[in-house]
C-alpha cells in the first residue's frame, strides 16, 4: 500500500501499553497534586469515579457492516505494478483505485496503537472524521480479486481490533481499584502528616473474655456519561471520630449471626415485637465489646434503635423494623440518616421479614435502595441477605456514611 499524505499505519504507530500507562499515570499524578483540604473533605466515591472517568479508555468499534466504496483515477508509480505488467521503471501510469470507507466510533487514538498480542501485518489507512479508508488498485478489472483483497484486509483489521479491545478491557477492569488505592494512600499520608490519624477511631474493641459462639456484586456509538469534578464547600478539615472499619465489621457479623439464629429457630421468636428482637442483639453486643473511653457503650433509645455514642454523638446506629414494603423501607433509611451527624458514621438497617415470599422482599429492597435521595453507591455483599452501601448525610454529599442492609426471615 502506498504511503500518502494523511495516512497512518493502522494499529502500529504507538505501543498500546505505553498509551494506557501514560493515561493512568497522569491521573494518579493529578491526585498527588490535589490540595490537602480538598481530598480530606471530598466524597471519596464521587472523586474516585471522576478520576476513573478521566483515566478510562473508551473502546473502539469498527462498523464493517456499514462499509462503502468510492473510486478515482490516480497516477500509480511503476514499482507498484505486479511483475506481469510490462511497465517502465521511474514512470507512472493512470489506474482506477477503489477506496473502501469503514465508519468507526469510540477512541480514535486506538487506531494508532499496537496491542501486545498482534497480527504481524500492517496497512496504511486514511482517517477522515468518523471513518477510515484503505485503497486497492484495480490493475486488471477483476472484481473477484479486489473482493478477496478487501476481505483479507478486513479480517486482519478485525483481528487486530479484537486484540486491542481485550487489552483495553483488562486495563479498564482494574482502574477503579487502582485509582481508589492511590486516593486512599494520599489521604492517609495527609492524615499522618497532620497527626490526626489517631483521633479518627472510636476506641472500641472486642472483649477478650466472652464466649465466641456468635463471632463467627445496527451498532451505535453510545453516549458517554461524564463526571464533573466534585465540589467541596468546606475550606478546612476538622477531624471527627469514627468507628474503626474492623470493629464495624465485627459488630455487623455478630448481628448477622443473631439474625440467622432467628431464622434457624423461628418458633422461639415468633410473635415477638421489634423491640424484643432488638434486645436479643443488644444482649450479644454489650458483653462482646468493651466500652469507649467515656464509658458509653451500646444502648437503646426509643423502640427499635441500637446506639453506640461517642462524645454525645452517634457513631453507630442500627434501626430494627418489620418489613412493610418498599416505602417503609426507604423511610427507615431516611429516619436513620437523621440520627447521624459525623462524617464516616456507620449504621445498619435490620429488617425482619414475616412475608412467606422472603425472596420477593429481598429483591424489592435491592432494587429500591438506589432510589433513595441520599444513595451514593453499592459497596459489597457479605451474604445473600447482608449488603453494604454508601449514603450521604442530608444536604452534603461529601459527608458519606456506611449503611449495612440486613434482612432476616422471621414468620410471625
């Protein structure tokens, strides 16, 4: 193929690994250059999602089903003619040239990138707008021969595209964890530098002399959704106590074990009211965890909540309710959020489901939760009926709290 003005060697001009590495490195470098106060105050999920969007490599789609052709007469140098043609070296001859145009969508840069695994083949193409084209010289007016050459080129192009797409998919699949790790590492360095790391954990731990009985997720170009840089209203950072993540997990696991006990022995708990079932959780939480420095530990208030307070404010709260449908479930989350004021507070919604069709209630909860106005994201699933989410406090998306949603089948 003749190399002409505006032509590139498709899938061959730069290394795909280098291209993606530079893209990710640029984003991680930008995290390192953020202002300290901004990173300490910004909503982690929103910021990480914004940075992942910056580093993300949009896939390339080549729409061979929309191929079309055009033709023109061009002067072809003698050296491009097959040996069977009697032509004089150094001269040019007029020939019909068939140009095949193939539309594409997605990341134009990928047309230039060579994947790690690739076909040992190259071809020059011309890019114009959202299509690229390649030429085949009509030496002998043989349509069948031109068709074979066209199909051979297309097969090689699509094979190279498959290799590029696989490598891009692997890169994109780990972006979130890598960007999140970079964010968390930078944030921890800021906190350590500011000597406030120690003030962020509520001093609660598992008691050492308690029985461990209960310790136990036609082709069209899709519109890309872009994310804006999260805004932060606060100009400084005030450290606020929070329940250590490992302690939070231990608390939830104990609650989950008690909830599963309700399901295993339904006759013992049938007919109990919400507060009575709540008290069973407290019976296990109080002796299994030592109190905070202020002497405050798990207690109850009202009919259904379980509280852990520190310096007069709630750092953990669990709300226990019977399942009464989607609206009541979302209202319970709203009620729970109203009790929380500190950044990184932690909570749980414990639903007792008397319905015979427990699976239906579970699916309704999973589908409805993202409709809540304070919902940020799904975190993970520990068990079929124990799922973790992130929400934000009322009026401030940068003050995120964790909420575990836990459902247990308790026929009445």
